[in-house]
C-alpha cells in the first residue's frame, strides 16, 4: 500500500481505530526516513462531542512527534453539523450521517491536499466494510456495492491514493490492541449516530458473531468477492467536474454543493 517516499495523510478522528492506525504506521515507518506521516482531523462542529477528541488527537500527535492539521466544516462549508441538523429541509431524506458523510469525504480530500500528501489512509475496519455493504444492499444501491471494494484507489481532484490498512481486522481486535498499548481514545458516541440504520446493522452482525464466531469474517470475504465482480463489470465513471466548485463529480452538481444548497434554501 505504501512506497518508500510517500507522504501519507492519516485521517485521525480521536477514536480507537484511527489513533491505533496512526500509532502502528508511525511504529512501522520509523526507519523509513523518507516516508512522512501527517495526521489530519476533521472538526464537524458537534458541541460537547468533538471538543474532547480534538484534545486527544493533539496530545497523541505531540507524543508521537507527528505533525497534525485540523479543518472544520464551518471553515469549508460555512456551516457545521449542529447548524445543519437545524437547517436540513423537512420531508427530504437527509439524515445526519448522509450530510456528515458527504461533508467528511470532501473535507478529508481537501485536508490531504493541503498538506501535500499523495496517500490518504483511513482506519475503516472489517466491521465498517461489512456494515456498509449491508446498508447498500438494503437501500438497493447496487452501484455502491461495487465502489466499496478496498483496493488502493486514486481519489480526488489531485489523484491522491486512498488506502484502508485495517479493512480485514475486527473492530473489537483494534479496541483490544488500543487498550493493551494504552492508546487514549474517545469512547463517547456521536449524538447523531442513531438516525442511521448502521447502528441496527452493527447490532445484528454482532449478535450473529456472538452465536457463530467467525461469521463476520466469512461474510466479509463473500461481500468482497461480490463487490470485486461488480466493480470489474461496471463502466468507468465519466470524468466530469462540478459546475459550482470544480471538483470531480458524477453529475453536473456534486453532492457537497447540492447539500449546501439544500441547507441554505432553508436558512434564507
């Protein structure tokens, strides 16, 4: 996934997965002097939740001697999640996770570009990947099933490579490692997370795993085979740019600009 002279932006939220990823990459790359790590953190603007994690990230990066950068939704989009939850239009399917996910993906791209990275590493684990597959299947979004195949991909306007080093590791194994290595992390959950079906899917899969150990790993392997086959059969997406912001988009207007437009229509 990494080359000797890569400049790697590690998406660090303050949770167990991302801090553990930063710790392990720092440990592994300690002897590779030309491989540079930079932690990037996105401040969604959720009062009483994000403040603690920002402090944890700051202290941990200082301890590891890793440079870090923070970008906020408010700075990038003129609004944050707390405001967006008030402004989102009623009657439209705009959950907290759909708004936040749209904003976060773009924010990570911009943050990685701003630090001159050519690789963006995220701490998505096996559970995340399997949950995303199930959510897409339940939503009838077959195309997205093909998108989730976790091979290193070129991503964003500046052709940054996106990698997921933890994608075959159980979430609870990462948590156990973090505790054993005394890695501090925020345990509090996002106050808006229960709007998404992801919580129910997670609980369902965890119950299955409890009764049938190893079933999540088997299911992951099956979903990845399906995803890979779907991806290979998909036509390459047409390379187009958003008419408003100029970034890569599947349509005339990108999802970020459409979301901002919807929020501003309510505001004004």
